[in-house]
C-alpha cells in the first residue's frame, strides 16, 4: 500500500480517490473548494491538504484530475504547487485531459527536479469512475508506468502505456474524435426515427445488435429519447477537448473535418443554454431546427 495524494475532487476525481482509500492506500486529498475535500474525508477517511503542496508532502504518488492546462500547471508548479513539495523519486500521475504540449513541459520539469511524470487521461465518464471501470491511456517512461499501474488498477478496467510522454494525451484525443462522430450519428438516427414516426426504443433494440451498435447507443439512447441531459460529460468540457484535438491537428497535419463540424454543433448547443448538458444533447440542436 502506498502513501498517495489526489488533487481535484470533481465528478471523476472524487470517486477515484475513494477507490484508492478503499483499497487500503493512505490518501490525502486537495480540492480548490475546501468544502468538497472536507466532505470526501468525512465519507472516506484519509486526510486533506489545504494546498497541493501540503497534500503532496511525503506522497510516493501524486494523482491529479483537474480542469485544463492552466489548472494543471497551477497544481504542479504554481504557488504552493505539488512539485516543490514532492520528494525525489516521487511520481506525478495526471488524469486530466490536457494538451500534449503542457504534458511534455511538465514531464521535463518534473525530471529536472528528480521526479517522474505520467500522463494518464481517462475515459468512461462519471459512471466509469464510480464503478472503478475506467479506461486509462498512458504516456511516459516504462519503469514509471510499471510502478503506478497496479495502483491505478483499483479504478480501471484497462490501463495501457501507449508510448513516451504525451502519448496518453494524444490517445485521449483519438477517443474524443471518435466519440464526437458517433454521438452526432446517433443523434441523427434518433431524430430521423422520430420524424419518420418510428418507436425509437424498438429501433435501437434492433440496430444496437448489429454493426451500428456502440457504447453511446446502449447507454445514452434512453435519455436522448426522453430529452434528459442533466448528467454525464458536459458539453463545455467536450468543446475544451475538441479544441485540443483541433489545435494538435493543426500542428501534425491531420485532417479532422467531421470533428471541426461537430465542435461547431456543440457551440450551437451552448447557445441553447446547454453548456452543462451531457454530450448526447447534440440531438437537442436537431430538434430545435425548424
């Protein structure tokens, strides 16, 4: 069992840190909103730090799951950041979806300070975090990955090192690119079924068993048909992620016409007031078209 810190207790980080504590690790948590950290300690035990540095003090592994590039830099190297408090040889594992560039920058800075850094973005949503069945895609040194993989196993169903630093984030971009197209296709299929006067549930029961089947279809068609989107991964966060994908594509020359189009469709959903709606709310945009 390890002494670990977990920085960021959002809808993903809160249950992930809980799995670590339940597995017997000695967990210290930090959250920008102190009340959330206090609630976590009351529910799970462990302890809390008032700053990233305080939480990271003495930890063998420091995990983070925060919002974006700036948030990650802040908890790593900002005022009272974790890096300066971590002992030589300690490992920082980042579960945030961020740019590959900030990952490589922090990997280099960690190495210069005698620390190790793994980028380990996650997929599976809030339910995956709560049930401990996330998919984790990692970049970084092989030996460092091997040291932290057994610890991450408590909240993952699959965890793989894809390559060197940044490879995990690039793989997460592939994940978000694929999801964007699938959700748009599912939205159009359900919208078409409605316009054609078909029973959407009956349609999905049949087509989900064939080549059209997907996780999104199985897990989101009911709420999409019911026009219910107060759950899941928010549109605002998806646009942040797709922006990262499109910026990286501009650098590496990849052509992402569908991703760029769906990003604009999500912008339309934001204009409808749906920034916090689940990403499956793309169908709302179609229903709004007259």
